[in-house]
């Protein structure tokens, strides 16, 4: 039952593709909930003073990032964005993640040269990984991008715990989960 293929409603195709499994959907939404809890705990531990509406926005974008890490690894989502004739859809997906970083940084008032630069690096690297036609080449490009990205986090001395949560997941979602075509 849990591994049976199901057809999600059309408004969920961007998340789950045209078909998925209940198991994949459950894990995707679990990752979203875990992300909300993680960010909320970090919010409390760091005594952040932001308006409630910004906190809600932060939690929503965090849920999308966390759930997207898992969803982008699923066969349904990967097939949806990976088929022939989907290159424009893939580019729109990648570029839409500029807003994810912008919203996350905005809610925390963390628009700095190094955070904006790191977010731009993620988008540009994902576009480059996407441009590679060979799946093995995509894997190597994604791995290199992760090494550079994690190195950049350390070299730039990014120490904010919320950014230390965000950037590795953001990179994983885009470089490894989305950037590599599996099916």
C-alpha cells in the first residue's frame, strides 16, 4: 500500500511529479515538519526578535527547503523535471530558488555581501550542473559544488546557526537532489 503508485492532484505536480508513492509523500512532508521544528528551536535558542509574520514566513520557506530536499530525490519529482523538453521548466525551478534565499535572508535581516554571494553561487552552480548533459558529469559537478560551497561557509566564517542550517540544505536540494537527473 505505501509503495503503491499514486497520482497527486495537479497543484502538487511541482512537488511530487505526475505520479509518486505514498511513502515518498510521507517522507517529503516529514522533512518539511522536521525543518519547521528545527528552525523554530533555533529561533528560540537564539532569542531572535522578529515579528510573528516574519517568523511564519521563515518557517514556511524552511519547510519548503527541507521538504524539497527529500522531494527532489524521489522518482516522481525527478522524472517530472528530468524528461525531454523540460529544460525551460528546470531553469525556472532553479531561478525560483533565488526567492527562497531572499526570503530566508530577509526574515532574519541577514542580507550581507557574503550571504548574497553564497546564494548566488548556489544558483549559478546549479545552472552549470543542469547544463551538463551527462548524468555522471552532473554527479561530479554537484559533488565539486558541495565541496566549494561548504568550504565557502567555513572560509566566510558564517556562524549564524540558522544559516548553518539553511545553506547546506539549500545546496543539497539544488546541487545533489535537483541538479542530477536520475531517471
